[in-house]
């Protein structure tokens, strides 16, 4: 007879020293739960758009050991007994709620839910493999003999074999879908999304601190970002370096929930190769020149002179191998 743990078909969890007792603070817990609701409903609606017509809540159970939201095999029964009844009554009236329950039961929501989890897991795996969620055109793909899987090659030459149906799902995925899930990730708290393919096989996607910023892309804001950072002001900003691009000679700098594009005042970013994925202080000047040379840029860039580490000694990761 299966125990309760064996009856879980999918989970989303944070694990590491920061959650070894199963706790997150209230704000991070809220962000994580909002992130789960946003991401899973997106993939559920991709699988079955009809579900947009019914207001339902995702039932989750959180347990100790790591901070986990677990999804049991009897998800159909739970939904029908709880959130669906309320949602159906709200939208269709009490007289139709029983009909909605029966229709929902026939729909086989567990199958839709499992398909959504598969899509979510594979989109995360592809994004981590490629180092981006914004690259929508995939090139130089390899196909298996039966065309059921696609080999995606990243910049390092590594190949990830992906079921073919998830490639288009990745290409169409909104770049900001996982922001709330990614915000909670820290040095000792990584994200895992997984589902049971079979009784003996589990498919897992992991996102750690080094890859969290893949899912926190630059936002295009209509309003001026950080208006207090004026052109040519000298600044010393505490943040986190998220990426390095030799071709553009720029780095990404995570500062107050935004990633700023920064470039060295002189020389090449290779000189700062020891600072990627580390907390640091960036010292330099604000640049708001637009492509026409006018001081109109809404997003500030930083022309930096110096980077100093705020990390413990020997904890920095190399920018380039």
C-alpha cells in the first residue's frame, strides 16, 4: 500500500540551509505562493483554455523538511470538493454549480494538471540550459530518429534532449512568468520543480542562485527608473552581478529588484571576471544618454570605475571559464 508521500505526483519546493526547518518569512512565502499560482495557471490554461471560464483556486499542502508545496494524486477530488464548488457558484449560480462539478470531473483535471507541471518543468530546464528565457528562436536543433525529442545545444556545446511538444511552449513563454518564484532563491535556498513521469522516474528542474536572474529579465518601464540617479552622478551601489557579456562588454547588475546594464569606464569586463554571481558594491557614474546622445534614457546605466566584493573570501564564482 502506498504511503502519503508516494501519492504525490508533483511538487514545487525550496531547499537548502535557509529552509532546513521548513520555514520562509511571511513576505517570501507570499511571493512564492503568488509565483506558484501565476506560473501553474499559465501552463494549465495553455493545456486547456476552457478552464479560464471557471474561477478555481489551486490547493497546495506545505510540509516541513524543506519549504514544499505538494500536489497529491487525488487532486481531482480535492478540487471538486473545495475551490471548484465555490467558483462555479460564483460564476454560474448555485443551480448550475453541481453541473459544473460534474463537467469538471469528466474533464480529468489531474491529467491537465500533470501536463501543466510537465510543461513548467521543461520550460525551466530549457531556460537554465540555455542561460536565458528570452531567446525565442532556437537554432541548430537535433532530432531523434522518431522525432519525439529535440536536442538543444547551448553555448558550451552541451545538448539537452527535450520532448518535442515543450519546445514551442518554451518559445511562447512570457519572460517575466517566473519572477516571483525566482525572487525567493538565495545562496542556501534553491528552487526545485518536479513531477513523477512514472513510479520509478522523476523529472526535475532546479534553479539556484547562479541561474535565478535568468528569470528576472530587464523590465521595459514607461516611467523613469530610479529618478534619483541623475546623469553623471557618482554612485556606490550595493547589489549582485547577474551576468557578463564579452561581446557587448557589459554586465548585469541586480539593484533594488531591477537588473541594470553596466559597463567599465576603461578596459574590458574580463578584468572583473571574479565577481559574477556575487554580492558587491559598484562604484562609478550614472549614464542616461540615449542612442542619440541626449540625456533621456529612462533606465540608468552605470559606467563603473571599481567593483568591491561584499562576499566572504573565496566565495566568488569565475565570470569566464
